[in-house]
């Protein structure tokens, strides 16, 4: 069963019964207890249900979702993940289709690249990422060759970055790097944060092809800091709302542009999957 529909079914069962132990949920869903535990953890961190000792219960209407840190406002990751969610999922699906079993991939942090993890889960390939959230999602879904870069966790940016020159990425050369962007312009790929610039530049030198995952909103933004020129980008995957002028700008620069139609959301589990990483640690991933 596709995880999205399993999550949707699990939430419906809890809505009907109020609460249930893991063993009963596993029987109803026809899956293992380990799978149900993983689903409960993801949906609990997304605020779609409440994990209990040995099971789960539904979230009652009107119950406020927990803040990521005491007294903190809602995560920007959550808001950004909801924005253009259908486009981000379609973009991620197309990106995963570019990958072959046995590939070595680099994946940068962000809400669109986080969606990519669901389509790569369990496939026989090596993935190196500077996003704790993406690594956690891949490992929880059964991937067994995941490398996370070493260093300090920067919660506000959602990345791990080493102040030294000994992090794992320098020993890896990947078939592709998948990355997000604050905006795309004639100047190139722009980022909104100096730390994201530093992290991105460490990654782009370690991949044969750089693929930018950017929904249509990234063409409307202005400003930011320069990450790399368009001639370093092999491909941009965007959605059908991307402006013609922006697509033509990329094509004139020699960038291949893939345009996908947004997907219709399947239900509340989509938000759960997209938001799971936001509440699995102390802050949000970068808003890509």
C-alpha cells in the first residue's frame, strides 16, 4: 500500500475509534507493527495524531498543535511545505524518475527536496545529504546507504555544516545534486541565507549534474545572495505555472527545463509527510 493512502487510512481509523494499540492498527491495515510504529512517529511529529504508550489516538478538533520550541511561533517549514504542495510533490516525483538504481546522489535541504525522499525510499542507491530531516526520512523508510555530512546543526536553516574541511562530502562524487533555491534569475541561483550559500557551494563541486527543484514561485522572487551561475545548472524542474519568460531565460542559458503538472493532494496525510521533519527536531528546514 502506498504510504500516503496507508496514512490516510490510519487517520480515518483513529477518527472512527478514537484510539487503538499498534497491534490492532497493524491488523486493520494489514502491515507489520514496525510499519505502524514508523507511521505513527511521522504523523505524530506532524501533529496529525498523538502517539501514546503502545499505540496512538486521534487529535481532537480544536487541539492546538505544539510549537517547535516552548513559546515559539509555528514553523516556517510548515507554512512553506503547505505552499504549492502539489507542485512540489510533482517536481520531486519527476526528479526521482531521473535516478537509476546504483546512483550516488547529493540532496540539499528544503521542503521540495524533502518530498524527494518519499520517492527514493528503499531504492538501491547511495544518498549523501546535509539535511537531518531528509536522512531521517530515508532511514525510516528502509534506505540503508545514507550518509549525512558532519558538523554543527543550524536549526533555523535546517542544515548541518562543518566549520572544518573534513566533512564527508569532500570524499563523495555524485551523479546528481538535487537542490532548491530562494529564486532563479538571469544572474543564476540565489539563496536567502549566507549559511545556505556556504552549504550549497560545498555540494555543487561534488556532483556531475546539478538539478534545481523550483516551483513557479521561485521565478517571482527578487533579491538574495548569489550561489552559482546558470551555466553550472544542468536541469531545472518546475511546474506549469512557471512564467514563459523565466523558462525561456533558462533555456537561453543552456539549462534543460522540465515542466510538470501539480498533483492533487490525496488528503491530510500529504501535509503530515511534508511536515514530519519540522517537528522531529528543534526547528525548520529552509524554505525551498
